[in-house]
C-alpha cells in the first residue's frame, strides 16, 4: 500500500496552502493601521466622565488611532487601564472588522452622595466610593455623618433599597447618620423627618412607612407631623 499517493500529496499541498494564506492574511492584517477609535457608553446613566478621557486611555500615548498598528495592540492591557478609572465599572475593548478600535463602557451607578467632614463623594451600587463629576450631578440622597468599615455594608444595602424603590427614590432626599448609628431621613415634599433607627428590620420598617404614607396622604394629615418614628416594627409613631 502506497502511503504517498497523488491524493495524499494534493491534500498536504492544499493544507499547506491554506496555512500559508492564513498566515499571510494575519500578517497583512497585523500590519494594517486602525482607522479610528470609538467609545460607546451603555446604560441609562448620564455621562459622569468625558468620552475624550476614555478615548485617551484607549489609544494610550499615541496621537490617534490611525497611527496604531493592529499587531501592536494589547486589548487586555487597555481594558485593565480603562477599568482602573474611578467612574468606570467595566469595559469591553475590541477591534471591529472594519478596523475601528472600540471600547464599550459601563459607568458606575451612584446611589448616595456623602458629606463626611471636608470631603464629598458618591457611594456606588456596589458600595464603593466614587468621585464626584464635573459633567453631571446625580440626584441621589445626600448623606451626612461617618461611613466606616463597620457600617458601610449595611448602609450600602439600605442605599440600594432606596435606589431600587421608585417611591423611596423619589421621596427620600437626605439621610443623617447619628453618632449612635441611628438614622434620620428627610422627605422631599413634607416638613417631617423620619426616625429610622438603626439599619435593622429595614424591609419591615419600609413596609410600615409606605402603609402609613398611603393612609395619611388621603386625609392630608402628613402636613401636621414633625416626626415619623419607625423604630418600633409593630407600629408607626407620629409626633405633631
């Protein structure tokens, strides 16, 4: 039996030709320069960071994308550089078929704005610090008082609950953290404050407050109160 017959030789030749053409195409493609760079933001948030700032991270120290060869790109490195930006949650960097270097960027989502002594910053959805932006100010509750390692997780969970709830997000405009860890909340349209107590039984307290609000708003009694006390989970205590 002949191992090297014409059929086998043709197959080897075709296979070698395919490898050569593929290697040649890859080499030619790597030698090509990019056409341009493009930054795309996803999500509903307004832009807290300029697209130009992300674009500078995207093309690194090069003047523009058209001076960059495809084989010089380290997409993983570029992604890590962009993701280290304080206002960015994550990114996906790739080169499109038509030679455009693209970055699809998701910004962090601020859920509270903290005033702590002389500094001010956002708390994002993951509970991390996020700097303020010169481009846009998020409409989130203003938080005064100390946030530390001990209370950060519980407070972040409460801020997320307020952010995700359409009623609370619209009405709760400020939260004061007292020295003993108790919370005071302030409403957008009424003069009373809410004595929320500590961050325990949060869901029960919120349900109680919503039930009270729905009943009180019907008889216009909300304008009479100075304090709404939610510390007792079995009842809502109101002070005129």
